[in-house]
């Protein structure tokens, strides 16, 4: 799994999700389904944008990457949730987007910002 650098226009906290949020947003009851996609060669599941923590750590994905992947495999689940359009019965949208500086983005991508 590689990491993808985030551009300033993509850095929106509401779009940074873990496996639990992915399962929840797609309407799956068990988070293990997400781990199955991650570890199944050929599934085409997006690479995380970051791994946090030591050892196995926690992977963080950019929701629009996951949403694009899910639309091809589970279009009915993505449409039901309707997060992209800000409608539907899914969870409430997260906090409003932040406007980070280019320097902050560079620090995050270089791993200089710690949680």
C-alpha cells in the first residue's frame, strides 16, 4: 500500500475516514469487510493516504477515493448514503473544510506532523 500526497484543495477532515467509517458510510455492519478489500489482491481498493501509529497502525483513506471505488462495486450503497451531495439518510457531514497552508500540507506529507 502506497501513500498518496494530499493537495490543499483535498484536505478536508470530513473526507478522511478509517475502516469503521467506510463500513458505516456504505451500510455494512462489520468493519472486517473493509479489511478484506484492503488485503485482497486485485480488489482495486484505494491506497490509504496515511498510516498512523506503530506496528499495524491505523490506515486513513480519502473518502472520495473510496466512494469512486465503491460506486463501481456497490452503486446502490453509495447512492443511499448520498454524502457527496449532502443529502440522504447517512451520517451528518463532518466539520467544515479547513484551509491549510501549503507548508502544513508539506509537513503532513513528509510525516513531520504527529498526532
